[in-house]
């Protein structure tokens, strides 16, 4: 019942429950790299990457270069 209520609440924003979960974690851990976020959310990097791409395309998150590792990006 709580999930249904939440889904109805965020539906006008065009955000899924999975996307909101990512946004919530990034709001508390600004600048987290994808590997860290995948571990925290207990999900694969590839599936998380697609989710992050959609969130970035809609402007919900911002990708920034990670200075310590040229291959990774930090998200906020």
C-alpha cells in the first residue's frame, strides 16, 4: 500500500521508484561514483548505468568527471 501511494505521488514528476531511490541516495552522498552507488544499492553497474543515463538526460542528476579516475564519473 505504501509503494502504491508513493508511486502515485511521484508519477506527475515522471520518476520511477528505482529512479527516486537513486536520487535519494545521491542527495545524501553528493559526488558518489557509479561503482560506490551500485554497491550501496546492491545492483549491477550496467543496469545502474542505464538508469543514471536516463536521470541525467532528464536533468535530475549531473555527471561530473572524477579527478582520481579518468574512467569514472561522479554523480550529484
